[in-house]
C-alpha cells in the first residue's frame, strides 16, 4: 500500500499522474516545482483520501482547483507560486477539512480573504508576497482556529491587528512589511501570541 508519493523537482508530466487512479488510498502527494498543469491535477479527483498536497511552483491555475472539490479530507494544501487567483480561492471554501493553506506569491487580493475565513478549521495561513492590504487582512477576524499567519513581504501598517484580537494567533510573521511598531499595542490583547517575526 503506497501512502505517500514525493515527486518534487522531477520531470513528472501530467500524463504520468494517471497512475494515481490505482492508488486511491494515497495520503500525501508532493509535486513541488514540477511542470504539472491543471490537466495533471484533474487526475487527483480519484484520490479521495488525500490529506496533504503540494503543487507549489507548478503551472496550476484556477481551473485545476475544480478537481480538488472531491478531496473532502484534504488538510494541507500548498499552492504557493502558482497562477491561482481570487477566482480559484473561492473554490477552496468548500474544503472544510483544510487546516493549512499556503498561497504565497500568488495573485490573490483582499477579496479572497473572506472566502478563506469560511474554512472553519484553518490553523495555518501563509500569504507571503500577496497583493493584500490591512483592511483585507482584518476580514480574517472570523478565523477562530487560526494560530499561524504569515504575511511576509506585504506592505502592511499593522492596522489590521486590532481586528484580529479574537483570533488565537500564536505565530505572526510580518517580516519585510511596513509595520513600524505603532500598531503593536493592539497585540497586547492577544494573549495567545508567542512568536512575532519582523
């Protein structure tokens, strides 16, 4: 029984993923930095027990996310450095088992954040170098399970912090942002914060 397949940085092609139909019990699939496209991702709809999927650095677009709708137990999804946009993120709201999501260096904007706040068990959200604002980040106030939020490389002031007081953040990454510290007084109310990266 094969439970994990790691094909990171290999010459794997879309057609190679057809073999996944023979491994419906697959738990982990890593395809980081490959040439996989939406056509390859469509093969994943048969792997309904998949819990961890990494397609970061691939040619996956919004269209490829349709195939993920059948992955109802998917917990960890890495879409960093793909062509996923706001239209694709709206498809992720139905993946209610997600606990970890990485959308770093994608073209998402503030409008994606309201869709993400609908994922009930989301604990880790990585949005480094995305086109986001303080007002958009404030919409994450409904993410009542979020413990790690990474916003590195985004020109934020930190105004969103007071809106996140009800979020149980333990780790907050604001490296390479425009936060000057004037808004950090709002972190005092956040008793759960253990690590702040600037």
